[in-house]
C-alpha cells in the first residue's frame, strides 16, 4: 500500500508569483522543464515553480518529496539564505538536488541521469 505524503502548506500569495516565474524561466530551467515534464523521467510527475511553505521550489516531485533547484549566479551571493531555506524545507521531509544553471543548460543529459539515479535509489 502506498504511503500518503503529507500535505505541505504554502502561502496563497505565492501562486501568482510562481506563475510569473514560470513565464520568466532561465534557459537552464526551460531545458530542465522540457526534460522533466509529462512524466518523462522514470514516470514521475514533476511540477514547475511549486509554492511550498514560504518559498517557491524550481521543480518538485510530490510522490518522492524531491525538490530540484537550478542555481544561477544570484545564488552565489545568498548561500546562507539558501542553506536556511533548504534546512527548513528538509525539516518537512523534502529532499534536495541542486544543479548549476550552466550544468542544467549545457549538460542536461548528465543532470537528468543524476536525477534518475536518485529516484532509483530513493523512490
């Protein structure tokens, strides 16, 4: 029998912001979304720009409680915030995989392989 995943809270005001972020995706996020959507990765469903708690996660698989973050240049200046944010979400049971914008854009197949390996091992 499948274990039910917890319903994670989110701020309703983030829904519109998430929609805007989907429309203004970075090149790396667009490439990753093309690879993740429509259950293309081992049949798992991913959502793009998903509000959870106080944040918006780049890509999220509810079934595995897996967050995938694509970190661009702005993340170099907010590493402390990112660590706090990740720790808070991990306390809710969410696992994280992080990739650079450059890797997502230029080495998409390798990034997808790493996600598949994680899913095979952990899902």
